[in-house]
């Protein structure tokens, strides 16, 4: 291991899968940034983001925005009664 540190997440995830996905995204971004810096100085660099979370892998491999409303009509937002 070259370096290790921890930090707080800037968002509040609604599930552990979402939390793992945010962590995976952050690691991928930092890895790509570091690879870009090395490439700027003439090194050949590749970055990989690995995880043991199957949920984070599943979220990261999705395409599109997900499943929409099933009836074809948007669901009304919950509003205060009054």
C-alpha cells in the first residue's frame, strides 16, 4: 500500500449500496486525476477502481436513468394538506 487516508462523505446516502457507490466513484475520480498528473509528466499510467461490493458494481454498470413511472403518467409529489 502506498498511501491510505479517510474522509467524510459530502452526501448522505440512503443505503449501504449507495454509500459504496459514492466511495467507488470518489476512488475512480482520484485515480484518474493521479493518472492524468503522471501522464502530464510523461509517464504511462492506467487507473483502476476495484470494489468487493456487488451492489456498487451493479449501480456503476447501469445505463440510463432507470425505470420510469409504470402507468405513463408522472406520480404527484407529496404536498402538504391544506
